[in-house]
């Protein structure tokens, strides 16, 4: 007889091989973490693009107000200057 235990070959392998539930649980958590990470990155990219659009709109409003003020100052200067 050899020193190694003999394995049965009939039946399901799950009856004879131990199932490592901790390893399966870790793999599942890793897959869930990866999916959440991908979703988080996608959401952050959407937020960033929204902030970029908002920044462009704000600068457009600032430039619009500056142009309107410059136009009002120019109109005031042209109307109050005496004619030669």
C-alpha cells in the first residue's frame, strides 16, 4: 500500500473535494468592486464634463456682462462729449 490516500472516482467531485467558500467570496467581492469602480469612474467623468460645460457658460456670461458694460460706458462717453 502506498502512503497517499486513494480517491474515489465515482460520483460528483463536490462530494470529495472541499469547496473553498472564502476564496469564492473574495473573487465575488473583487468582481463587485471592479464593477463599482467602473461605474464610479463613469459618473465622475459625467460630473467633470458637466462642470466643464458650466464653466464655459459662466465665462460666456461674464464676457457678456463685460461687453454690455463697455457698451454702456462707450454710449455714455459719446453722448456727453461736446461737439466742436
